[in-house]
C-alpha cells in the first residue's frame, strides 16, 4: 500500500491520522481479495488457500453501523445499540473493528 492510498482513505472518510493503522489493515485485507494479473487472474487469498474468498461480508471503510449493547450492560429503557464506524476487518473472522462515536 502506498501512503497516498491511506491518506486518501482517511481524508475521504474525514478521519484523523491516528486511524492510519486501521486504514492500512482494511486496504490490505481488500487487496488480498481482489484479482490480479500477476497471479493469472487469481486473488492472493485464492493463491494461498486454493479457494475463492467470500467477500459477502465486506463493508466500506468508515461505514456507519450500530453495535448491540448486551443486556447485562444496559437498563430496561436504555438504547439497545450504539452508533459507530467501521475501521477494519478481523483476519480470522467476519468481525469488524468499530470506533464507537459516543464513547470514542
């Protein structure tokens, strides 16, 4: 990843530079799942694992999401979710790293 790609992601998402690591992680995750001519039109993921990647779970960097607040951490009339933004994707699962807007 070139630094201009990451700068562009952060600028477009209107995020401060402190999120550079998450931007890089997100960009590399997606790059490993995009076809490339140097691998005979395979993805790097496919070249390693010998099966095409499942990309149905992908979210746009800085997508607005709502995360569930567990029952044990809220009272009866409290909101059931809180708003956040997607920063990156976990390598080993389909979980996301989310920045919670209210609690920072």
